[in-house]
């Protein structure tokens, strides 16, 4: 029998992974993705979400901090168009999610939250797309030897970050932008009162 304690265990796993992410271990986003998959993903009759088993899937609301994405601009030859949520900054170690500093705060049903399109990079991505790619193909719970096109797009570099200090200049590829998105998903889940 599934209990609320199992929900609290998954929330603690997300919280611990968020802390590890914030301490510089950005790959901890993969653990956040796995816990989100446990909480929300359903593919009946074989895969039952924890929130579904607790009868919360149709009643709980989840915090969303993402702006509505505008329609994708028309493609221009030789120009890469990348749309990330408003408020994502670039820090010395890569992308920095806004956490509680996002100007957008709304509560959505679990289905709306899971399927909300929040990122564009060659195609539109929902939270579900991002979480499932990270958990099932990118190393969260499984590493796929032949990842789907979507997973490759999520991992791809979106440019380089150059930092100059008194010790010199360093260049770093900005890869895995989906890690910062998943970290933001963790913030949203941990700040959704219906899951407390």
C-alpha cells in the first residue's frame, strides 16, 4: 500500500538533489528528473505514478514559474533560435535558474503542469519531454546508447561562456541547458502546497 511517507521520501530526494545542484553538482538534475518521473509519469496499465496512487493526480495543483512561450519565430537560414524561460541567467558555472525570483507564478493541474511547453530548441519541449529524456535516456535511471533526437537537442551546446579573472581567461561550452530547467522544476514541486 502506498503511503504519504513515500511522497515525503521523494520530496526529500528532490530537495537533497536541489541542494547538490546549488552546490555545483549540476548533474544532480538527473536525480531530480528520476524523482519527478516517480511522482508524475503514468503509462497505464504498467506504470502508475505515486501521485496517482495517492489519489492526488486529479486534485493537487503544482506551482509553475514559466512564462507562456510565444510562437516560434520563422526560421532564418544560418540562425539558431533558442528560447529559454525568462529569468535564466548565466553564472560562472553555466545556467542559473531563477528559483523564487521568477515574475511568473501560477498553479496548474498536474496534467497541465506536466504538459506545459516551457522550452524551445529546434522544437517545443514540455516538462514531461525534458524529465523523461533526462530520466530514461540521459543517465538519470538509464543511459540510452542511441538517444532520441529530442535528448540530443536538450544536451547540445548553446554557445560558450568566457570568464576573465586575474588568473586568466576561461572558455566553457554551455551544454545541458535542461539541467537548469529541471532544477527549476524541483523548486516548483517543493513549493507546491498541495504536496505538503
